C-alpha cells in the first residue's frame, strides 16, 4: 500500500524510489497528477544522476 499526504492546496504527495543504472535506490517525493498522459516529468539534474 502507498501512503501519502495532502498538501496545502489539496495535492496528493507520496514517495517512490527511482533506481539508478548501477542499482542505487533514490527515494523521492512526488505529486500525483490526475491528468497523466503517459509521460513522467523529472528534473534534468535528477535524470543525469540516474544515468
């Protein structure tokens, strides 16, 4: 089960783990976007670390 919390404006936040190419698990807090289109938005510096 995923547990999360609501932000000040009703956003739903929860934690997921991203996995780098060398197997390192990086926990990150994400916001659920109910308008999901099949793409995930991620900061470039985070993407660079994931390789």
